[in-house]
């Protein structure tokens, strides 16, 4: 009598020493958990913005994000779709802070000069591909300042 095959546990993920991509906002992305790890409802990545840099302002078409700051100090500006950019003040963030980026909201973030801003980013639904993040006409932290061009974030097939 043949025994049924036992299910295989999803593979572990390991943080890459080098970024997997540069996000459209200019930050470095390290993919941690996605469809390759049997995640079907969300994804997780580590985001790093180098010291002294300001991201490009963007907005997401379908995903919402939850951020958890691991290290560094910075500012985050979030503005609802119908909000007036100049009326919204950024918030200061540091290790242990958590926040949301609701779907459709414009956002921009910066890292202070002393150290990079590094945070975990939980995305739901999973990151759909390179066209998800759209440029925002203007942000609340001025013009983006960062190093390097944006590269496409991969789209992984559903598990």
C-alpha cells in the first residue's frame, strides 16, 4: 500500500546581502517572503533608504503596506488621495515605530544624515509587479534625493 506524500513545508527565506531591486521611489528592496515561499495573501520585504536621502513621492494602485522601523531616524509623509500636499505634515519615525500606507495614498520618506532608514514592509495583497507604484505629482518632503536608477521589482507567479 502506497502512503500519500506528506506536504512539503514552505522554504525559509534568507535576507540578501545586496538589494534585489531599487524601488520606483529610489529605496533599496530586499525581498524576504512572497509566492516563492507559499505566501498567497501578502509579501514582506526589507526597505533601506541611504543616509541623507529623500525618496521620490509615489502612490500604490492596489496594495496597502504596513511598515515597522528597524533602524535609523527619518520622516514619513502620507497624504490621502484628495488631500492637499502642503497641508499634510510629515511624522518623525525611528526604531520600533509602525505605520500604514493605505491604498491610493501618496507617500514619501527620508533618512537623516547620520544613518540609513531601514524598515520591514508588509504588503497586502502581494506585490503585483513593476507597474504598481505610480509617481505622485508632488510630495511633502520636497524633491527626491537618492542614488541610482530604479530597477523593476519582479512579479512572482501565484503559489
